C-alpha cells in the first residue's frame, strides 16, 4: 500500500486542496487536487523527503518549475505553479484525465503502423521542443506519455527530469526498460537518450513486445549493448525510422526533430494522434487467415455432364447403329475446284488468328491501363537523401523522381529531400513517380540589430552581434564623422550597401563604422 506524507484536505499555498493520492514515484508523491481559485482539478507533485534534504536538488527543482511553466507546446504537459511550504517542495500541473500509454499497453492494445507513427511524431516534436530549451527528460517511458480529455498525447514530468538520478539505484527491469546504451554504461544522459527511449516505446507500441528482454536488469541492458534493434520488415517505413532512432552510437542517432520529420514522411497527413476508447485494431496484432473464397467466374462441369451429353441418344444396353464413313470426293489435281477448296479451308484459320491477336492486344492494353500487368512496389523513404542517392534508390524499383518545389529547411541540408508523395511504405506501381520537395537550406531568419550598438567599442559590439549569429568587422578605414558618438566608438554599420539596417538575415556580416568625431575633425584611422 502506498504511504502518503499528506492527508486528503491538506492545502498548499491556501489554494490547492489535496483530494487523493495517485501514486508515489522515484522522485515525487503525486496527488489529485482541487484548485480552489479557478475551481478545477489539478495534479500536485511533492518532492520526496529524502531528495528535499539535498540543496542542489531543491534548487534544480525550483529552476525546472520556473522554466517549464513557460513552455507552450501542444504535446508537453503544462506546469501551472510551484512553491515551498512547511519544508515541502511542490509543483502544480494540469490534470490529464485520459490515462497513460502504459495503461493502453497493459490492456493489450497493439497499435497499427500509422497510429504508432502519429503518436511518435507528436512525442518526438515535444522532445525536440524540450531539447531546444536546454532540458532533457532522461526517464521517458509509457507512464510519462499521458492523454488529455480529448485524447491528445502529452509528455509529462519534464520538470522532474534528472532530479533523482544521483540519489537513486536502478535495480529492476522496469527501471531500465527504456534505457539507452549510454545510460547502461553509466554515461551522462543526453538528448539522444530521449530519442532512443522513444524508439523502444514505439517498437513496443507497434509490435506488442519489448525488443530487449532479460531475466534481470543487468541482462536486459547487456543485450542492447551488444546489438541493434531487431528488424521488423512488416512495419514498413516505420521500421527504418526506429532503427535510425536506436543506433547505439549517439553521434549517428537521429535527433528528436529529425525523428519527427522522418515519422511525418511515413504519414499521409499532419493530423495528430488521438486516443480513442476503442482503438482501431492493428494489422499486425489482429491478422487472421481469410475464409476460402467461393468460386467466381468459371464453374467446372459436373461429372454427369462430362460422361453424357444431353444431345447423346445412346443409353446403356443399346448398341448404336454403325456409322459408315463417306469417302471424300476428290477433285482433279490443279483444278479450280481444288484450289478453291484449299483457300476455303485456310481462310477460317487466318481469320481466327487475326481475331485472337486483336483480342489479346485490346485485353492487354486494358489490363495494363487497369494496373493488372504492372509490378507493385513499396515506396521507399527518400527523406534526407540527395537527389542522386534517391534517384538510384527509386530506379531499382522502376520509379522516377519529380521535384515539385524547393523549400527552406532548418534540419535538412540544401539539396537533400524534405518531403515525398506518396509517403514511404505506400504501395506504388512500377513506372510511377515520387513527387519530392528539396531543401534550399536554412530559412532566412531576420535578426533585429540592437540599437544600443551605437557608442559601443568595436570589440563589445562584435561580441554582442556574435551572440545573435551575425558576423561583424571593424575595418580601420571605415570611420564616419559624428557629433553624438565619441571618437573611436561605433557610430553606424553597413550591410552590403544598406546603411544602418534595423534587421538583417541570420548569418549576415555587418561592417561597423567608428566615429571620427564631429564633422571637420581629422580621423586618426589609417587606410
């Protein structure tokens, strides 16, 4: 039985009244509570007492709460409030009533390829957002993927990330089920560890089995150190993404953003995953052989139809009258009658052959048009490949590439493929084409040039611009008169031929112009 530190009715900050204990984890006690101010249900998570005893944990918890409360992402659970009261450190989160992915898996649900890819894309996009804000989850598992009332997925417990690690022993199989190889070695957890965990979760979601089993935590970790994720060709394009997300080498592993993009390539649209009370059955989990189909088209004759024809007048016990052949009448050799007879005999043969050829030609053309004579292939994933690489890949399947547009991409380098239609894993006909968009490189991001550069030294201005991903130079011959800026300090800048632009593209170069003093004064700059 779970023991709680606080009884129902206890209030935090005079606003959050506890109603019941939900559970006790490795980091916090979790309570269902009522927000008395806004009249809504919330979740209160109280840091465990043995962790509260460590000052560095308390500080990290507070910092995580402050940072997480600013997060605005559709697939990240919201942090609403936090504080400290009577020696207890607590955090208030939104209440998500749809249960967890763990609940679904525990009930025996095995999702289809498309639903798994949708869920994975949504969670990967949440991880990418978290990583972009310099945070790492570190303990992603199906229990941390929750669903709101509408069925949309949310990643929870971001603010608890890494708090218990230094003060916790991972001893059970459940503790290490979604650990990465680097975690198994005791290395520092990175963003790549979150991607690996998501890969294992999606494998289990789509197949109903865990990829690395073992009787103990040690044997389970040993298996993933020794080999890659098992291949499952029946998963189609999803299998490739999971393999790339679980590469043992962290430098070769997909980032969360890349994983989200790859999973998008498996899907036909951008619709988010929605959990239903009765999920659609998985093609892999509910496959069964079909019943034998009844004959359609040709029906073979019955035995009595073969033995006796209705037109036959012979019956058992009767001997049919003997037939006497009539000798054929012969024509004189070379006579007109003989030649006419030969032509008459050959004419039906030629006519039948011509009709047969015509029927075959028409039927073959129709069959080709309807696709009956075309070879079917599974569209490969060409995301992230160069046009040359993709062309070689699709040519082997009798397909062609059709570049429909060039688009800016922050994740795909210039010249590589960003999207494809049809999506990977789709059945396509030999001779058809894949429509692809190609990256033109990172998008042009406008950066505001800070006005306070005026009056700064060249060194200080260069440092400030470098932080904004803008290159700055201070040529010795670039000085302008100024009655407001002291001599030697920045009085203006040039972006190409544009003077003092308020904004420039990310990665641009600015020429800083220093003041030579009031007009008429002699500059000390040398050319």
